[in-house]
C-alpha cells in the first residue's frame, strides 16, 4: 500500500518566496513529502518536508528571483514504513511578484562635435548582473551641467529603445539613466562628458592606430594598463561601412590588460576599428586605438598603372591613386611587379623567379612599402616586347595573375651608332673604293712606281737632252758629305 497522489495545489507568494499548499487523502498515516521545483534556468531542485496537518500540507521555498516562473509538483510516501513514492501531483506554474530592478544598466556614449557644441549619442544595455524584476520596463535619461546648477532635463523611453541623441554645448555634463518597472526605479548609471577643449580633436588624432591580428575565435586586443583607472572600455562598430554602424562596447576590470573581442557580425575582409578608454569616477579618456581584421583577404582590386615611362633598357610604372585605407579587404603590405618578354621566360638581374600555373616564368620584384607607388624595372633589352603586371598583396595574399599590360622598348641610339660604325661606314668606303678602283690602284699599288707620280718625290723637271735630272737647288739638304773616293771626285 502507498499513498495516493497529492491534489488541489495552491500557492501564496511574494517577490522572493513561494508557499505551496496541497491536499492528500490522509487516513491517519504520517507522510513524508518531496517537492520538485523547476528553476527559470532549467535546473531542478528537490525539497523535503513532513506532513503535520491532517487535511493539507505545505512547504515554503525562499531565495527566489522576483517576477520569475517556477514549476512545482509534489509526491509523498509513508514516513515510518517507506515502501514507494506516490504518483506525482499535477504540476503548478507559479510566478513570483515584481520587485525593484536589481543592478545597473551599462551605459556608453559617442560624441560628435558640431557648430557651437556637441551631439552626444547615449547607448544603454542590460548588463549581465541587471534584472528587470517586472513585467514592463522603461528607461529614464537625465542630464545636467556639472557646474552652474542648471535644472536637470529628462526624457523617458519604452523598452524597445536602447539609444538617444542629445545636443549639448561645450560645458561638462552629467548623464544618468535608470530602468523603471511597476514597482520602482533601479540605481542610476552615471556618465560624465568632460568640457570640450580646443584641441579635443587633435588629442584623438595624435594616437596612432596599431594593427591587431584576428583569430578563429575573434580579434585579440591588448593595451598598456594604468593604475589610475577603475575600469576599461573597448568600443567598436559591428558594421563599419554603414550608418548607424551598430556601436558595441565591453567593460573590463582594472586588472585586465587584454581581451578577445568577438561578435556574430564579424566577417573576413572587413576592417574593424577599436578604441580603448580608461574610466575613473565615471569619466572616460581615450587611451589607444587598434585596427584589424577577423581574417585578411586578398585585395579587391589590382593597382591601375596610370603612367608608363619607357627607355631602351628600362620602364617606370606609376599607380598613384591606389587606395590603402579601410576600403581594402586586408592591410596592404606592399606590391609585386611581374615582367617577362613575350613568348619566352624572364631572367632579369635583381629579380626572383615566379612560376605561373602554366609553367611560364616571370621576373618578380617586391616593394615592401605600401605608400611607394612607383617602380623602375631595369636591364631590359631594347626593341623588345614585354608583358607586365602590378599586384598589391595583403596578409591574405594577392589575386591570381590574369591581365597584363604590354610595352615595346625603343631602339637604342647606341646600337644605331654602333651600326653606323661597323656596317654603314665600311660599306660606304668599300663602295667608293670600288667606284674609283683604277685610281686607287694606281695611287696605292702601281705596276711600275713613278717618282713623278709621288707627291713626296715631286720636283721641277730639268732636262739635259732626254734625261731628267735633279738640280741640287731643288733640294735643301740637312747635311752635305763629301766622299773622298776618287771615283766620287771624278763624278
């Protein structure tokens, strides 16, 4: 024999307690009962109790969440002679009463300078520790000048809103936001916007953006901790190219100096900018800037060569308007210039070989500065056709080589001079010699040399009879020698 199932469950509750009652068909047997409670987070708890009343029993469950649903059911057994539990009673779903919202809202801002003041876009969200504790909730934003005792202004929003834009002047302002349900307000979350200064823009622009790397799980951010701050905030846009960009932020404790930022909106090939702020006494200061990709992809577009300057042995390429900013799908690390003669492989001095999928070989030059957008390829052959292409590369590589530009190097003037010297001049001389062959032969190679035909030996003729003789007066000797030979004397 075992007890029948409890029946007719009812309850009395507050915001944190539930007293559950049930009836049983008690025939004078003392019962031991067990209550099963399903929590809002899905966990199940068991609570034991003893039956002390003849017609009904009860149990009080404490430490519950306000305005939360709990599901309970009961079964019982004989306290002295336990054999088996009764069947479970019907389940009873109970909601605790409303209470004041617990915790604070997480608040952040975006400041845009305008003529005569600033536009402050205020954002808020429910922090993990915040609970609405009520059926309906609204938000109330209040702002006032920090100095001067101005009258506070406020505006209320329904639960569907999570931001508002407020125009202020250049004074320091105190913003606060509270959540409200049917019971009361939550504690206020406070943010102080400091006074605008003339160099407020330049302070932020002086900070250099540091490149950060993405992983499979997110983008890793680290910063230099400063002991003066009680918390750190990182903000970024989920959709940097859109307006609004869906600003997001995360808060970290004072002992944190790194974080892995992830979002379901992060996609490869999009550059995300992160700002790191230090906060003390509800005042935030920009400390560092970071920029990075979840994953870098090859560039979307190749550089367009806008200017080609040719000489007989070199070509200079320029692509001045190529962008290297956030419009790219990766950080542009530099450029590759590929060149090769048409119909043959390349082996230019100072280059590296690059083999294409079709096994053809190109000469490859690397420019490691992304801002250098001009390059000269030297050691080319004159009067030769070449194909060239310029590619930008990122951490994700570069796009395949498909389209080339084609050039013809001009004929070298030095080659023309050499041709004139080695071919044209000798040919001209040979032609003249052939034309005046008889004259040349007689001048250079006569059959019988004639002194009269020599300019060196030319003299005025003096004849004695039929003989031509040389008069001494026709020659001016350097030295005169008299031979003592008798024959010479006779002559």
